[in-house]
C-alpha cells in the first residue's frame, strides 16, 4: 500500500496544526459558528444529534494492521470503544469531544492517516473494488490509479469549493463492485484491442434526493488523459453547477438539465485546452505509484486442508458465503462480517479491530480492506489457514455467514446519531436481523441486498438495494418507504417505490411478506432480483398491502 513521503507527512502535519489553531479561535469565540463550519467540514468534523462526528479517510478502503490498531486506540481513548465503517470505505467516530479532535488528528498523522476532504463541497474519498489486485476477473488493478487520483485531488485549489460534494469511483474488473454508475464520475479500466490500458468514463450518477444513474461520456479514453479529462469535467461543473439551491447543485442535475451531448461538448472543448498539460500521465508516474502495490510474497499451493472439514456445517456455510476466489491458486479472500445482530451494521468494537489487525498480520500480509457494504476483508489468505482463521475470528463474532444475504444489511447511522435523518435506521436493521436468524433459510433464499437510509441523502444506498428502506417524516413521526428492484454493479438500476410508507412496528412483517412473495413465485435457481424483474412489483404490493391497499 502507498506510504507517505516527506511531502505527504509535512502536508498532513501542517493541516493538523492549522485546524488546531482554527478550533482554538472558535472555542475562544474569535470565530463564529458560521465561520468555523466550513473549516471543520474540511477536516471531516460534523456536528451530529448528540455529539460531534469525525470521519476519517481510508483511501480506496485500504488499511495496514498498524493503522487499524491506531483506530482501535482512538476508539478507546476518545470515543466509546467502537467505530462505524461507512459505505464510502471510511470510518466514523460518533462520540468525540470537540476539544479532543486535534489530538485525534495528531494520532492519525502518526500512522499516515487524516480526515482531509471527508466532508464539504470537494472531491471526497476515492473508492474502488474491495478485491482490487486479487480478484480472478480483474483486468487491470485500479489501486495505483485510485492513488494517483487521490494525490491529484487532495488540496486541489480549483476544486476546494465545488457547488456540492463530489464522488469518484474506479474499477478494473469485469464485474463492477464499486458502483461506478452511481457516482459523479465513474471510471472503468479495461484493455482495448491493442491491449492498451483504456478508460470508460461515466458522469452524472448519484443517489440522494434525485437518484440518477450516470451516462457514458467517453467510451474509450487513453490512460494518459485520465486526470485531464476528469479535470475538464470538474471545471465545467464548477462553472455551470448551481449554487443557488443545494438540492439541485450536484453534477447529476447539471448533466440532466443540459443533456449528456451538450455536457460532453462543453467538457471536450475545455479538455482540448488542458489534455496535453502537466496532468497528462506518463509511464514514469504510473510506475512510481504502481511500485507501492507490488504483489506480496505468495507461497506455493498448500496441502488442501479444507477437505478435512466438510462435515463441519458452520465452517462450510462460512466458507461458502464469506470466502472468495483468488487469482492465486491456494489462496482466498475472506470477508469478516460486521453484520451480527449484536451491534449496528458496519460497527466494529476496538477489540474487534485489534483482533482483525492481528489476523491480518498473521494470515494476510498485514493489510485489511473496507468494503462499501461495511465489512472488513483479508484479501490474501492461504486456504490451509482458513479453518484456523475462522476459529479465531469466531471469538470476536466476525464469522456470521451472511455475506450477500438478507441480513448483510447496508445501513447508515440514521436518527440515532445523524441530525439530518428523518428516522432511525439501526433499529429497523436489528428487527429484520432478529426475525431472519435461521441461517439455513437465509442460504435457501439466496442473495438479497437490503439497504437502509435514514433520510433522502441516501448514505445507506437504499436506491440500489434489491430491497430499499428509506426513513421519512410523516406528521412528526418516523415512517419507512420501501423500494424494490434496485441493483448495483454492471446492471445497476434504481428501485421503485411500492406504495405508502409503514410504521417501525410494521417493517419486520413487511419484509417477511416480501420474502414470502419471492419464495412463492421464484423459478428454480432464480434469485430475488431476477424474480422481481420478471414478475414486477405488483405481486409484492398485493401481498404487503392486501386487496384494498393501505390507506
């Protein structure tokens, strides 16, 4: 993984000192709340419902074991003994004291971490595939390209105050695990017919209040122009994006209002002025950054120890759902589930973090990945070590065999923490996990993505869940709207609202009826999303609302 050089470390240290001075002036009432707000946001600090929240950047979801240990130490010393991994592969601390935030940033800087550009109207954390570099279907490893984009976008003066926040995702595999179509800019890396690295560019995607899937603006772009073309897009957005209405300020609204062809004309005209400028990439820069992501020292194939454990049902279920094919024979990637029903989805205690760091050191070259599904991944585990790893991870309740299943719920913090939320998310997730606790049944009904957001900002990505749940305000009380048919990946789609919203008490039964309708109507080996696509949402509505519908 990328290591700081002297310049990186100096920039981060200077930012910490700068923020400490800003906070001191605010606490001494030399800065108003209005003056301090953009300064704290530039350093990842939100003011939530009960306490500040600090969002820490995990670039493209990659952590070292020492960094994860530092996050565990921060959770214990400055928070309440846990952290929340978000859908943008970051971590959030929900209970720090305002006066302690400079101390946290200083601790982060010691292990080459920061909270820069994790909020505010700027280019946010660059995200990618959690299996980058190890997936068998990978065409080109996107991690070094993500790092190049990170270095280019961090502290970029021209994009420090965009009309609204801006998110970039990149993938290099045949299967899109980064949801590039739902980002402001999505980059698909592939090899053209001359075996040259090429980029397919999507623009104008995004969820939130107006969910829109991106449009292709460039089918085949040379890797040399990846940064210059992104820069041209951002310049046009900066010039033409609305600043008079925050709800219409995202680039997706600009692209939709202009139309993709007009937007492309503006971008291409701007690009002509910068395409061969200093941000044009060359082999020297590619190789400089690529060297940080060299292949670890893999061992030769092991002794096929797994065959000894075929009678162990719990291990077999975990092996099926939580381990993934690897490009190297004898290795697998392992997803450690943060979706047991004993804590909020995406939460990890400090003890769990330390345990994962230890497992990474012992079994996976000291590296950990964070997925946008809010789980942790050990990317390089020998198959011979899987049973031993499983036994150790089980102690920390990290082995729930539900990855990709109904209870592997994506969930924002919701009304328990967020001041923007209309409704709580975590209790809904817990109630669904409680009633679907039969692993045999979960495995039988197969892959179902259930995503929950507490408000229209869609931090829980409910629009692209096979089942989406959105918290809404209804006469001052909390209600929940349900969508069906959303999907992520290569065949991304936005879910459709099935009808009027439900109370919190109704939600578990609603989900039971939706799953029951699927089970009653599915064809042999047909998964949930394909069944919804085939029969439509009317059979589900009929079952959920009854013949007369819901008033």
